[in-house]
C-alpha cells in the first residue's frame, strides 16, 4: 500500500514537473475579471515558445506554424473571429468592435483635449519593424548551400520566395525533387536557420525608433503583430531596443487565423475601436486586410514599389517622413468611408420658365 502511494506520488511530481516546464504560466492562468473588457482571448495550450507538444522540456524551437506560410487576408465582409468569455463563446466582428469599444464619457472629454490619444497604431513585424526580408532570403540561400542546390538569381523569383509558402517555393519555384518526408525536414531546417539569423538582428527599420518616440510622447498606444512565437518576439524587440514602445504584442500564441484577425486582436488589446486604428504595412495584402477592418493604412515603400501600394491611405519611403500631424490628417475627413453604401446623387436641371405675356 505504502509502495503504491509513493509510486503515485512520484508520478504526480514528475507530471507536475514536465507540465510546469512545458507550459507558460501566463497561458494557464485565466485573466482576472478586472482585466476583461467584454471578451476574453482564446487560450492556446502551448509552451512558451509556441511550438508543438513533442518538444523537449527545455523549450528549444522546432517549427513555427505560420512563419513560412502565406496567411489569408480575412474579414472580406467584416467577419471576425470567435473568442471565449465566462458565459460562453462570442463571435467578434468588425462592427461589434466598433460598437462596443466606444469611448466613455470621461474618455471623450480627455480625447477632446488630447485628440491624438484616441488613435491606436498597429505595426507589422515583417519589413516594418525589422528587415525580415533579408533574414528570410539568407535562410533560403543557406539551406540551398547545405543541400547542394542553387537559388534562382532572378529578382522576381526571389521576391516570390519571400511571400509564398515554403511548400510552394520548394515545389513550384525551386523545383527540388524531394519526397514528402524530405520536404518536412527541409522546412524544419529552414525555420531553424531563420531563428539563428534572427538572433543576429540588432537594428530596427530606419527612422522607426524616432517615430515611436514621437508617438510615445503623444501618449498614442502601439501594438506589433507577427506570426513569431511570443518568446522570440519579445527577445527580438528587446535586442533592437523597441519593446518599451509597444503596449500589446500579437504573436502565434494568440491563435489568429488571418491577417485581419491579428489586426482586430491588436485593436482589442489597445482598447481602441478598429475605425480609430492605423496599420503600418509594406504588403498590399496587409493593406487590404486593414481596410477590411475599417482601419487606416500607411504603406512603407521598399519591399513593394509605390505603384503596388496605391490603395494605402498614405505611402512613405521611411518613417522619417512621418509626423503626428499625419495621423490627424488621415482622420480629418469625417465623411463616409469606402465601405459605406452610398446613393448616387444626380443633380437635376431646374425646369426653364416659359415666357408668357404676364412675365414680359
């Protein structure tokens, strides 16, 4: 009897040890009620690196799910995502957030005196906060060198490699003749190389730190969205010295299924309705996602030429061209937006008066 109890006790201790070392405490603890506005984010039971359950207890990175995957734009018709709260699941869409995140009486008074604080800024990690284009291209080149292959020298092919999924690149662009098991190994190795290169990242995009310092002085909250796991995301932000500027981080652990869902999740964390948010993007697909969420979009020219970013509300060559007044001008037009249904106004010419004897 004592032997069985001791064996059960040691088994429980072993399970408790592995469980506590493989799962982040922040993912196991429900948010306190005072931190809940009206919804509670979906809890994703993963370890702190955001990878699969087959990883070892030391949390070594293995394979992120969306790092080399082309995500859907999302919210084409204003749809959102499903979250969970204490009384059950809740479907959150664009209109719901714009309605429920209305400012209260005291906030309206504050925003009347300091209108800049009513905005929320959302930054994409890739090629907006950091130059991940070079990191991804170097990862592909190093992988090709390890397996004795070559990367096509054409600029268009290399551009497709940066934005297409890893499967599409291997089968359609590089056309490496490999079996399916070998493809999985190559994708795993590609992710490992990318994370090794990420550790060498030391500088943000040009002018970004000065821009974040300006909006921080104006008390405008900021969020960064990425498909990276939270641990690597936070470490990278600390290395480039920008973590202090972001009040919210959207990472792989948030479980968002599209670009739009990431933006909506960022608006919720910033406590700003989507119609008052500005997204900073470099990709036309991200700009479309921002507009689907009724957000403004500022495009950073570089990864894509200016003529591919004409749908953005503002396009700049670098963050050095921006000032806080640019944000006010984005929202200066209080009229209708492109998503609102409009009636075509046809001006009718007034009828001509007929000359009669009485009118002469």
